[in-house]
C-alpha cells in the first residue's frame, strides 16, 4: 500500500517555462511534506518543505502548494532551468508518536528541462 | 558536502561474502536511517535509529544487520545476500524534535550482488 504517490514518472519542460510536479498521499496523519531532488549517482538533497498548517511555501524559484482536503501537494519551479533536470521525490512525515521523523517517499518524477 | 558521508561508494560482492556499509554524520543529529532504492521503486525505509536505539525495522531480512555504536555512526552489515538485493543504499540523518525536520542524505553505496 503506497501512501505517497507520484503518478507522473516523467515530465519534460522547455527552459524558462513552469514545471509542475504533483504528489498525492493517503495517510491523514502526515503533518509535514518535503521535496527532494536527486541527481544520478548522488543521494537526494532537500529542496523545500511545508507544514500541514500552511497551504503554500515559497523559496526563490520553488513553491510548494498543499491542498489538505484533496491530500495533494505540488512543486512549482519557475522559471525552469536545464540544471533543474533531475529526479524529484515527494516525501511525507507521520505525526504519529513512534514515527521518529521517518519519511515515506513517492516513486519520483524525472524532470527534463530542455534548453 | 551534505554532512553525511557513506563508504564505500560502490561495492560488488558475491553471495557468500560478508561486507559492511558505513555512514557517518557530522550534523549533530539524533536520528539515523538506512534506506534502499531499487530501480523504479520509491525509497524504502529499512531501519531507524533514534538516540542510538533501533526504533524501527521495516521487515528487513536478517541478512541485513544494522549497528549504531553512537549517534554519529551507522553501519549496515551484509551477509549471504541475493542478487535482488542489488540497489542503492542510502543513509540519512535528521534532528527529531527540532525545528527543522528534514533528513539529510549521504551519496549512497551502489551495491551489486553477483
């Protein structure tokens, strides 16, 4: 049972345009959501996060939107740059007492930004 | 430099070998994790250590044996692995209970079992 889903395996965008990556979750106990970026042969690097008490968080070109009622979050990158080409993982943290900060990840979306 | 260092970066081992993966975090975090990433699958949590105590084992086969001697070091001991265990093994750390809760990952160990 996959609690965090990224239904688009890949996304291709033109440089300068907006990239929108989507993520859906099923566990209503998730209280914190994160996006990670991963280049080949490297570990994931933290990009941006959002608490469940907010619906938007912005950091430079990156904005994460959270729709709790729909159990959906999205990452917007604008303008997209070729260096943004990577695998993007959505992750969620359980508010439960024994979770100890563990993250549940989606399958990842491969973003390709064309010059 | 992410503050989490994993060695080795690449490992090829036979099914009868015993090897260990090492992880060290320099961030002062109180929790460390082992994740497995297989092709076209999400990152799968294997083990969680909080203040050096194992708090979670996600039904991982006993051929994987974690060890956390202190809050900065984490090992994954491997023995009699199967070819399907070939994957990228990622270590991560985080500060549980702190203001920032994101996990920081090492670069991973690419393991190939032959």
